[in-house]
C-alpha cells in the first residue's frame, strides 16, 4: 500500500541555519503531497502542498518540490527561526484518506 | 474563528467508562474525518463522512468505536468500555470534497 517515510528526528538547529527534512513516498499513481506542521498543544496546520510532478509548494519561507523520479518531497527553508520549532509531518493523499509519516521534531535554538 | 473545533480538549477517564467527543467542521465543508494520533506517530485514519453518510471505516475502528454525523453538520465519536490502549489524541478534520483537509486542535484522551 501507499506509505510515507520521513527522516528521523529530532533535528536541532541554530537560528538562521538551513533546514532540510527528507520525505519519500511509495504510491500507486500520482497522489497529492503535503507538509503539515504541529505546534505544541495544537492540531495540524497545512504548511504547503503539491498536486503533480515538478510542482513546488511554498509558504512562510518553506518549500518542497514534488519529485516523481526520486519519489521525494523534501522540505527546505533557507533560514530557520526559533518560532519554527514544531513537529513536521509529510503526507500523501489517497482520497479520501491522508496517510502521514511519523513526523520530525525540529528545535531551533537562539 | 471559523476553523474546525473539537470538544473537549482533554478527557481523563477510567478504564471501562464510555466517552464521547464532538467535532464541528468548517461550515461549508461536506467531508469530515476522524484520525487517531499516538505519541511520536503521525495521525492514522479512522473514518470519514460525506455529508451525513459514513463512507469508510478503518480496521483500527473496533466495534467499541462509533461515529455519527447527524444532519451532515457536527460529528461525535464515542468509545465504549475504554481501554488503556485507547489513550491518544483524537483529531477531526474537514474538507470540501477531496480538497485539502483542515484539522482541529484535537481531543487528548487519557485512560487510567
């Protein structure tokens, strides 16, 4: 079946460092891909999405490109802030169900 | 605030008791989903509704779990005879057809 694999955390970075969180997927067909973020004590918030190969989703300085050839959707940000500390989930849509990775906890230190 | 809301946010119950959670979706969304999230894991699908019809249930949804969405608006998730293994965050999400899902803040259940 379809699945999502994320790099294991936790990830700890200094403020203004470059961030990459790896995500690869296994799917039949071409699902839509998503990144969600979960701040402490809150639900998941949609961060960005891409619906077809070579699409780039972007939001709040984060971006990810749908790579069909490597079945990947890595999350990147050029300069992280303390406020980016959260858990990040990669997900794919096999409508109507969303299938999530295990999450990667990011801590950004001042 | 017109986002997805869930009530209660936290629930502590003793093993064997019944609990019920409520979810109010974004008003124009016709699909409503329930997920369960355990510590250190991503959400896992439980069930979903399109309007008032429950269209799919995961094998994770044992016969102690029941969900309803009367009139296609809010939804309730009931767990009967709770077990310690039911301790988790229960997340509700809604969407307009197959577009992206918007999540509520969740209900954290602790079974003692």
